[in-house]
C-alpha cells in the first residue's frame, strides 16, 4: 500500500489540529502521571511541524515523515520529547528507500527498528505492548 504525499500532509495537518483541540485534556491526563506538560509540548511541536510544512514540496512520504520527526525532536520539550519522537526517523528512512525485493514489505521492516529506537531511548519494550 502506498500513501500519496498529499494524503500524508493532510493526515499531519489533521493531527496538528487534534493536538491543538486536545491540548488541555492531554495536559490534564499527564498531570496524573507526569509533570502536566504533554498537551502543551505536543501542541508546540505540531505547530512547528505545520509551519515547516508550509514551505515543503515534493512527493517523498519518507522525507515528509523524517521532517516531521526531526521537527518534533527539536521542538518538543520535556522528558518525552526525545523519547516519543525519536522513533519517527527510522520508518521514514525505510519508506524513503526505493522498493526492492529485499525490502518489499516496508511496513513490517520499519516496525522492529521503530520499536528498537523507542525502547533504546527509554520508551516501551516489546513485552509492554
């Protein structure tokens, strides 16, 4: 399955809107287990992503996802910033590669590297999923 570039951009824009609408709710949820900044940080990160999308052109979905991931890593503060966003570049890199027999199943090949990135930076492990 291939995701058209415009559809990827649309999804990211919708996700940014959802983060803005739910900013206070996510922060409230985080207050029970963290430092009550998750909604604030994710909204700030997605605003930075949306600003970057305005000048972005192309048809490389992998490059789009890498830009999103790297923008979130650089703009989302708090303890979860690098942990929750560091997994995005791994699948983006895999999706940017040309499709060959050896990487035909991109989806399954990106999942383990994404999980490994997340768990190596303090995120969840396969046993907690």
